């Protein structure tokens, strides 16, 4: 499968491009800040972009979605709890729930509802290889839980769900905030303080 991690904007956002190696049908996760750079990558990789997936509603993860849609015709997909929070920052074509899945070529993509940072936050397992975590899980940290709509308890529970996933998955976060742009989940389980917290009380005491 074709995989490209794009570092965009002044908030060190990551957008992710995936496509089938044979058909070149593909999708993008969290297109933000620079639709020109994104479209250059789409053309360079010869991707037929059919889906735009938003991990949550925050502007720094959605602000290139409509321009990309207008140039490709790709449908914009988000969790149903994200839709009312978009406030025109992006449109949407399909609302999904927990465990929604689709295929691209021979690869299966599963969308997990992981609220906490935002009510409709999603993480995606792509081809049983990559774990796209948006702002739910960073390398060596996790997303904020002190914003409007955030919930420390929900975020802790979502992190426990991610912690139960297989170690081999490659964590691909929504921002380049850690010591590396990606890391396998097994290492995160060993090193990430937010995954090492044993209960909500420990989690809430983390700096």
C-alpha cells in the first residue's frame, strides 16, 4: 500500500495519504493548512482520491478538506458526533459510527470511535499495519482533555482501548510533537506515560 506522511502548517500537523498500490484508489486523513502541497502529493503518487476522513472537528485537522473535495470529488467522512461541531469549517458527505470499515484495494480500514480529546474523535487501523491516532494518542503523550467537549475520563478509556490493540501497529499521530514521527504501539505501551497510567486518578495527575 502507498503511504505518505505530510507535515503541514505551523502547528506541525500530520496529514496521511494512503492508496492501493495497484489501482491507486486512495484516501486522505485530516487534510489541513496547505491544499496545494497535498494535491501535489496526490498527483505525484497518481492517487485517485475517493475519501477524505476527519479524525475530529478541530480547525487544524479539517481546513483543507473542502478545497481537496472540490478538486477531487472525494467524499468527506466523519463521526456523527463531529458533524455538528464543524460549523462550516468543512462539509461532510457520510456520517459514521464506531467500527465503520471500508476497503481500498485488498486493504481493510477500520474506524474506531475514541472520544476524549473531542467527542467524535476517530482512530483508524489501516491494513493491519498503521494506527492513525489523530489527537487521541501522540508519540510519548496524548491529546489535550481540557478543551470544550473534551473529557479526561473518556480519553483515558479510549487510550485503554488503543492499549489493547496489537503491538506491531505503527502509531501515526496527528502532530509531530514527539521524539519520532511514528513508533510502534508496543514501544508506546512501554514508554508513553499516558498509556502507563493504571487508572484515571494517575492519568489526571500527569503533567
